[in-house]
C-alpha cells in the first residue's frame, strides 16, 4: 500500500488556488460602478439588464445575473441603451424572484438588453 505524499510545491499551489477563489468570491458581493454616462453624471451602480419589457402593463423585468446587490423597493432606476444613451426612468417594485426583479416604467422607451443602473 502506497501513501500519497504532497510536496511543498503542491501545498503552495493548493493554497494559492483557495486564496484566489476567496478573493474573487468577495468581489461579487459589491455593487459594480458603471462608467460615467453621456450626461456627465457620477458613476452609477449597475443593477442588471432588462430581460423583458411589457409596455401594455408598464413594467420591465430586470435580470440581476450574478449581481448580489438589489436596491430597496421604490428606488429610482434608469435604463441605458448601448447606442441611444438613457432610454427610460424606472421605479423598483416589491416583486422580486431571483434572478429577476420588476420595475415600473415611469417614462421613456426601455428595450430588452438595456443596462439598468441606480
């Protein structure tokens, strides 16, 4: 019967992998700042991306993706299109079912794929 032996280099590799995983796991819990938009506003916190728009009922579903940050209900949000800039003003509703949150459309014309920021 042979006993497995770990060399010091193997222990160093395992320690580096575990340390790296812990450092990167902590980064996901923090809100991600977005770049300054066209209007020159301060950096915003990225909430997610619009996954569904229901103009008839006046709401959008926001996909949080892997974002752990969720603003409080009633918080004012904005949607920003890749080419068109700011597309709509939104208000976060109380309806939430991970990974989606609902937001009411206050004004504008949001589209699927727009980034939602606070």
